[in-house]
C-alpha cells in the first residue's frame, strides 16, 4: 500500500428534506451568494424556486450565473468571476450536476485571483484560496460535491482540463435523492457509467498491497450494477437513486484510491472526445472503457482482470484465467449496452478526423496510467471504438 | 436508506515515516502538549523517544500522562485534566491504541470544562468544546483516531460508558503500519475481532435500502479475514498491518453505517464484561458475537444472515437458506478461534456471579439494537457463552 494523505472536510447532509440545512450554513459565511446552475431544468422541477426562497427568507442576497454548459466553459467561469468581483459576493452555490459544480469551483477560485481564471486551469498551484463553495446535487455522476477536482473546457483551444485544489472541497453538500428523480434515462445511464469509471480506473493499478481499496471498489461497482438498471426503469425509486447518489460521492474522492493512486486512462481519452465533440462525458467513458480493457489485457495485467471479473461480476473462478478475464470485460460492455448507451463512437457522429491531435493531447496524461499509453496506443483504442 | 449527516474532518497521514508531519501540525495549535500513553510499550519500541524528540525540536513543551489502562479510567482522565489546567496546555496527543486515544479525548474536553469530567460521560451534551486532539496509532482496533467516540470506565461504580461528541474528532492522526509490528499475536487477533465487530453490528440492521453500506462492509470484513491471520503469523508484514490499520479506521466512523444506523448489541454486552472483569475488549466481543448471532437468528432475520454468509464468507448460495445462515455464524466463530482467541467466558475466569446486574445495565442500550434484547435475552447470551 502506498503512503497517502486523507482529508475530506465537506459536510454532507444526505436524504429527504435536507435542503433545510442549506441557507443557515451559507449564512455562516456570507449574506451574498452566487447561484450557479445549468440549462434551466431546476426551474422546471421547482428546485430553483425552493432554493431562492430558502436563501432570501434567510436574508441572503442571490446573484445568478445560469446556463452553465454540460462541459462547462471558461467563458462562463469568467462571467461568474466578474459577478463575484463586482458585487463582492462571499459564497458560491452550485445547484445541479458535476458540470455546474465544477464551474462553481473555478468561479470561487477566480473570484479571489487577480488574473484570468484560465491561468488557474493551466497552473493549479496558482490557486491559493477560494470563496466557500456549497452544492445541491441533482444527478449521481461526478462526485464533484465532495472532491477537490474540477474539469473546465476551453472551446477556443479544444482543451478540456482537470484542475485540482484543496480549496475546491465544498463546505457543505446537500444530497437529496428525490432531486435526481427527473434525470432522464440516458443521463442516469451515463451517470452510472461515470461513477463506475471512477472506481474502475483506480481498480486497475499495479499495487498488490492495496487490497482493501479494491474490496471497497467491488462494493461500489456492485451497487451500480444492482441499482443502475432499476433507476433507469423506475426513476422515482428512492433506494435506487439514494444508493447511486451516495456511491457517486464516495467513488471519486472517497476511499477507493487512497493507497493505490494511479493515473487515469479512460478519462483523459474521453476528455478529448468531449473537448472536440461536446458529447456526454459518461457516454464517452462507457464506449471507451471496454476497448481500453481489451487493449491492455496481457499476461502481466491478467491477474487484475481476473480479480475484477470474479469479485465484481461473479464470473466463475474455476474457469481458465483467460476466459475469466475476457468475461469480465464483456460483462462490462454488455452492462453499459443494457442501460441503453450507444456503444460506438460512430453512433455519436465521431470519425477519425481529429484522432491524431486528440491522441497527442491525451498522451500527456495516459502515459502515467496503469498501463502507460502512447499516442499510437490511444489512436488504436479510438479506432477500435469507432 | 435513512437520512444521515456525514462529516469527518480529521486529517490522516498514512504510511511509513508520516510522523514527520506531527510536530508542525501540533505547533499550529499550541506550544504545549499533553502526551498521553499507556503501559510503556512505546518506550520499549523507541516511539516515545522519537515523538518527544520531534516535538521538542519543534519548540513544543511536552507534559506527560502515562499509564493509561487498557480500559481507560475516569481517575486517569482526572489526572490529565488537572495537568492541562495547571499548565495551560493547549493540545492533547495520544500515542497508543484506542484506550489511550479515548482517554485523551475526555481529557481534551475536561480541560475546558469547569466540573468533574465524569459529568461529561454521564451527559455528553455538556461537552461544548475540547482542546485539539492528535493521535499516533500503535494498534489496529478501535478506529478512535478518526471517530467522535470515547469509552471510559469508572471502576468505583463498575460502569463503562460510551461518550459521543463532534469535538472528539482528532485534528490529525498519524497511521504508520510499522508502529503496529510489535503488537503481540493475541492483541492482533483481538484487534481484528474488534474491527469486525464494528462492521458486523451495523451490517445487521433492518434497513433494506442501505445496500451500498453492506457492500462496503463486505469489503472491510473480507480484508480482516484475509489479513488478520497473516498479521498474526507475520507481525512485520507491512501490507497485512497496513490493510488492517486502514480498515480499523474506516470501520467505525467511516462509511459502513451512515444511512443504516442501528443501536449496538455485542458492544454494550461486552462493555459490561470489561467493566466487571477488565478483560480485553476484542476478546470479549469475539466470544459474544457468535452467541449473539445464534440467539437472534430467526425467520425474520434469516435473509440478513444469508446475505452475510454468502457475501462475506463465500458460502454457497445454492444451499438451503437455513444452512447458509448457520454456516455464516459457524464460520465467524471458527475464524475467531483460528486466531487463537479463547472462545468461552469461563476461559477468562468469568462466571455467573454478576450476570444479573450486568444484563440489567446492558439492556439500557441493547433494547435499541437490530433485534432488541431484554435483560433476560442478554443473560441467556452470557450463559451460552460461559
């Protein structure tokens, strides 16, 4: 097991009606908050109105940054930063999914930074402070509500980059599974794939001593496999939504990778797809993961694939190892497909046009993953996924 | 899944050499620290000297509270409180196991309380603040290094009581698996049983919707089952010690019971054994748990026992449910026995003398457990364990 540092200061209020705790917590920090949200689904569901009412009745002035994109853009961050600076706003509240929260995080840091916020994306070390961040979560997917990560896109340069900062841990996150009832089936499926990818990309690591981490990973993955299909078919099933939501929060900055930290593989490849084609992150991941697995399966990596297939998918351990390993990969593919996810890049109108430049950018991170991937490796995986 | 609140502010430094982070962290809070430790094993291993050297070279004055008992006593807490008050000490550092940390926690609260610290044990709500608490862990067992719980004994009244406070979360905990190499075999076994009891007592809960929590519980229990015997046989096996240590920390105030919280059962019964006979906590638990399981197994509870046997022990799910459920219990008993734990109360020179009064006290808490246990139920379990 590798040495590690573990510190998750976020306060989580989980369950029905927990929104009651939001305004008093924000009020402890500021009487002016920037409300960050996406395309307006929170207006249709009534959550927008409810949040505003709670804040205002608590004496908190609300400023708004709406229209955050599914792959949040630096231009939107800049708008938020400007609002915070000109109105001397003291807190940032994200109501939405991971994109909204990621945008809120960078706004919170940008508000206390003198230069352009894109500089913080390019050099995370420049983030020395951030406004306090609060979240109300409306989809089980990224886990941004309890982690120190944000992913921001720059459409001018076709860049989608991960930003890490200890100042990005939200102060308080409200996780009410009922707020995820209205997530459409395909987004529920994509969110489930995103959660699973966060676990899987750490599960495949070279550290034999990090046994506990993968046993917890088994549990998180089994929960997705059990409840993903239920949530897709019964959107108002509380337990399915609750299990997926808490799994998503624990999957990324929780307990599955401290002690076995390894560079991501499918994520940097998917970030290139999103940066060029603005696709749904979880769908890109679901398409790439089985191909990535097939590509890296070797005599050396086989034991990890066997561990995965037997513990997560219940593949019969009496079979030959080759069969077990492949069965785990095929079960993964079939599961994503069963959720209704399109499983080929061509289904998303993606062709080979940008593969070369995308692979070149992805390589900067994939060369640090479990099985280091060169530009040519990444291209091969993209091509297999066409 | 039940509503819950999750907040674990403790900073954990895990792994070899992490002691380097201790003195600077304490120094951020105070230049005077109370060093709390037990029977002196840390002097034999050289850890005592190392800690003192780090603190002193960082300009921190060290005061000492040594001789903390395996079941820490209120008299010892009173000694520590007196030292803190008379020397205006601003931080408390536990170097040892759960007993030492539990004692340090109550000292930290008592130092900022005007009355006698036993009043805080009897009424946890009276704890309004505490000195900052730091820990260096030397045994994998209680998980006190990241939780909000302390257990304190009063030998005058034969009381051993749990104390809860949000102020008990340590600020910083140093978890170096190498410091647990010298834990004797029987204490390693008892610690493993203690960790497993923390998971098992939440695993058996009436909440069907809390699926994720039990899947994480499976992972923690499997880790104990895998590495407990290795640590007993190879005390210097780093990975075995590391996995047990991190499992112990996560098992009690981590992720296994948020959303399925249920009252303890074996713990309140064992606390009576320790309060009257001063036995090792984990050994008392290992003896009681299989008897408690046999006692509460019924048509109603059988599905949970089946879940436990199949997922944790790998019992063949094709067998009849009755056989599966019983096999899980017998595997639990056999496992504890295989670690060298004496499995009868009479092995510890405990007889029926105090069963009546012990059961009466235990009932105050066991009546809130998964299957509520009356005084007579507790007596029956004690008798079966003789």
